C-alpha cells in the first residue's frame, strides 16, 4: 500500500498497539480477578461510609449486588465455606484500605461494578 491509505493503516496499527486494553468482561475474569474485584468493591463501600470518597449514589446502589456476584464467581468454584471466603475478602479489604489511596480503590471498584452490571444486562 502506498500513499494516504498506507499511512492511515500504519497510524491505525500504531494507535492500536499503544492503546491499553479495555477492562475484561465478567466472564473472562479469573477467580483471583473476581477476588480482587470483591475486595475493591468492599473497600469502596467502607470508604464511602467513612466519607473518604465522594458519594456516587448510582454506584453505591449497584455495589452490593456487584460485590455478591464477584464474591460468588470467586467462591463457588472453590467449593469452600462461604464464611471462609468472606473472611479472605474482609482481611484483604483491611490490608487494601491501609495501603492504597481511596481514589485508586474507587476507580478500580467502578470498573468492577461496571463489569458485573454489564454481565447482568447481557443476560
């Protein structure tokens, strides 16, 4: 290819190579990714209750359901005790709140909530 079309193709390929991948779909996540999402969403709800992140009523309303979906997607394949996996989330949540910025936690939680909501909307 030569001329303008060749330059457009090269520019498009370069942009695609430099673009970060979008968030994974709910079904494409591994168990560990679902666990990380459950921890982020749980931490977000604690930060929200403490007034450490700005209130977002839409996300807050969706967070509990998304947390449950991510928790189940992590826990059910393990076949273990639900209280045990909830304990893992609680421990990791405490560690996360102590070690990460509230805004960073909220940003990750937003992506996790969106993936769960998109899964629900898709059916």
